[in-house]
C-alpha cells in the first residue's frame, strides 16, 4: 500500500487546537465524575489517578486517532479511511 504523505498531514491548526481543547475538557469532566464517585465511597484519589492514566487517556486517544490522522479526502462521505491496516468505510 502506498500512502500519499501530504494527504495524510495533520489537521488544520485551528481544527487541531479545538480537538485538543475538547479532549482536555472531556478528560476533566471524566476525572471530576470519577473523583466524586471515589470520594463518596472512600476510594483513594490515587486510584482515580491510575484509572485516568491507564484507561481514560488511552480511550480518548483511541477515539480520536483516526480523526486526527485522516487524509483530507476522507472527509468526503464516499471516501474510505485506512485504519490499522485495513480500509474502513466512512460512516454517513
């Protein structure tokens, strides 16, 4: 498979910055919810830190990976996105 590297370049800075901001906001909301739950049930705050680092950060990265690295042409409904080595149709 040949990858046209310029077509796979990073998203536009404003789009990239907005996504990064949204990811940070999402993680803050999740951390707050987990910390509230932990406080109500006597769970150590270190456990919240561990869950955030081990699971939530990775889940957010997994969720946004293809979107962050998609070629510009993949934004068209008829285009395909190559994710993890196999073509995946773009959902309409």
